[in-house]
C-alpha cells in the first residue's frame, strides 16, 4: 500500500477507480469533481440531483462507467458540510472512499487532494490526513486466512493523488511521507494486537521489537527474569509466576539531538490476560489476547519517532507477561514488593496491569525520564465510562495532560481527562501492606491509574486507559474491525511537538 502525488489532471488519471470528495448539499460539482463530471457526460451531476447521495460525511456511492476511460468506476464520498471540514474529516472520508473504490480487486486508485481546494485546508495538513486515512482504512489482518473473501490474498493497492498546481505538489510531498510513517506505524501496532497469544508470547513480542528497532535504527535492550530479580521487580515477577512463558521487559531508546533527559513511554504488555487465579468468565476471554495493546502502542510510536527524528530523547519500556492460573500462580492475599520498595497486597490477580506497570514506570524513571506516560488496557470500568470513542486520561500534571489532548486532536484521537484527587487513594489502603492492588468498584478507572502513580517519584506522569479504544467492534471510516492501533499517532505527535 503506497500513496504518492503526481502533477497533472485527474481527468487523465491512469487508474482503475477515482475517489472524489463531495460537500453536503452541493448540486453542481466543482473542482476535480466538476472536471471529471464533464469528461463522463454529467453522471456526477445526475447523482447529486437525484437525492440518492447527500454528501454526508463518509457516505459513498459508486458510479460504474462504460468503456473508453482507464478508470471503470468513480466513487463519490461525502465530506460533510463545507464549513465543518477538518483534517480529521479528510482522514475519515479518504478511508471511506478508498475502501469503496478498492472493492472488486481494484489496485490503482486516483483522487484529488481532498480538502485543499474549495475546502480551504492547509495543503500539508490535507495531504497528511488523506494519506493516513487511505493507509489505515485499507488495513487488513489476513495472516491466518488461507484465502480472502474474493479467493486471493495480498492485493497491493496504490493511491495516486492528482494535483495540477506544482507548488501544492511540492508542499504535499513531505506531508504524504509523514502520514505514511504514522499510519504504517499504527498498522504495525494493529498487527501485534490482532495476533493471537499462541503466536505472540512475551518472547516473540520482544523479538519483534528487537527486529523493528534494528530496521529503523533504535537501541533495544531486553531485560530477562534474572535482570528483573536483580532490580527487585517483585510486582512484575509476581504476575509472571503463573505462566510457563518467560517475562520480558522491552526497552527501546531513541537518541534525539538535544541533551535533556528522556521522555518515557510505558506500555502494558499482557500477552494474554485470563485474570489468573481470579479467573475471568469464559465469554469474550479471547479478546484478552489484545491486553498488550499498550505495549504495541508505545512500540509503534517509537517506530514512527525513529523515522520522524524529533529533537527530544525518548525511551519506551514495555513489561511483557502472561497472566495465567497455575500451581505456581500469584494468589489473592499475596504481598509483593515492587522495585521502589513499596509493598502491594494482591486483592485480585486480575488487576495485573497496575502490578507490572508499577515496576515499569519506576524503571523508566530510574533511567532519568522527566515525563512518564503509561498506556494500558487497564480497566473494564473505563469501557463502561467512556465506551470506544474516548481514551481515559488521568494525570497529576495539567501541562502534560493538555499536551496529550492537543496531540490527540492532531492525530484524530480523543482523550477525556478524569480527576486524580488524592482523596481517591483512601480506596486502596491495605491492612497488611503499603497499598493493595484494587480500589473497589467506585471510580475504578481513577484508582487503577493512581495505583500506578504510586511508583513515580518526581517525573511528570500521565496515564492513558485504552481498554475501550484499543479495538473496534466494526469497520468505521479509518478504523477496521479489531485492533485500532490507538495512541501510536498521539504519542508520536506528542514527542515530536514537544
Ligand atoms: N485487561 C483488563 C481490563 C480490560 C477489560 C481491558 C475489558 C479490555 C477490556 C484488566 O487487567 C482487568 O482485568 N481489570 C480489572 C480490574 C479489577 C479487578 C480491579 C477490571 O477492570 O475488571
Ligand atoms: Zn489486563
Ligand atoms: Mn486483568
């Protein structure tokens, strides 16, 4: 899958299908759509007058043409109201358009720079959004399909953007490259989350991180069980006890050009979460193969960061384990000692994310991080509170929290900040240890986050609960059913704009 731009008229495009953006309520096609309409005998104008297509955001209609043109179909995609156009709407419409166009084995798709003409968006912004939408929207996870629905595999789709203004072509080039880096990193993370746990153990995940690091020029270190023992990571090791698979702590380093301390991205890497001895119900348990989406997000972000080359130093830390019940498993009532020396009473072995993150955030701070952002599929409570639209954001630092919300806006990802008042800490007091690993049903998203914050001393800290946003239950614009790769682009934007 590749997006590139060429100087020329879309009417003459040497492609199999065109995608044209249409504003809501338009009856007279203008710009690229107007030029194509003239060339194909007014078919577009006919449709716009027929009320069969209103131009609402992400609405599509496909016009099949007779012979005589290289393109055999034209897809119209709604951009919504002209005055409401945004980069995010271009990202969505681009995905909806190319997805309709790619049906039936189409491999080469042409389109104009949606939004950069009458829409009035900045050319770079529009080009980046178009590129991201196309690459994200055409994502497929077919590793385990011996045949796809059409009986073939691995179609390579190419999207060619046609623009007649040479200056706009120049300006769009680097933006397409940036969009490609961000979207491919997101898809890379999606692959990890979609891969079942029998093929993505902590050992495999660590090997994939190492391979990726070598490809893009990051330093990679894998901490083994003996390293964790030496460092006193009793919380992480406690969770790992139930599984026959070795725990791994992935550490990636990106060296920017400034000489400041690093920014740390920490991701929960539970390759499978059965709940442990506090076993989860059978129904839907398979979805817990995706309980390493936080790790995938920080690794994917590092892949993008390595290619975008910001000034900021960045490290990523991903503690990877399986949470399983067995004769050697962690038990409710057990007490663990984390790397910082703080003790934790295990009230529920299913609250394992905060245990492994306790040692991971402490380790990140011990490497000198000035800011620690952890990303985790942490709580079912977050899914209940925010659904799949917003990621939960909890932070004790206003500036960092606002920077995350802003980076999210650029990336097309929504974050809802929840309070973090210290009074909530009362809920996880323990009778026998310093704290316990649960805070009861009330405000479960917040107490879960605050338990992690107990292991950060001086660094700025923020927590992203992606339990509801890391997977999508259906294909929806640039999101495809299954893993979303959420937070990859936000984290890359955050570090690159800092
Ligand atoms: N991985 C789960 C959270 C989760 C739930 C992610 C649904 C995605 C979808 C986490 O480890 C967990 O089990 N959390 C418990 C915490 C509780 C025991 C305090 C939960 O939310 O029930
Ligand atoms: Zn979990
Ligand atoms: Mn759990």
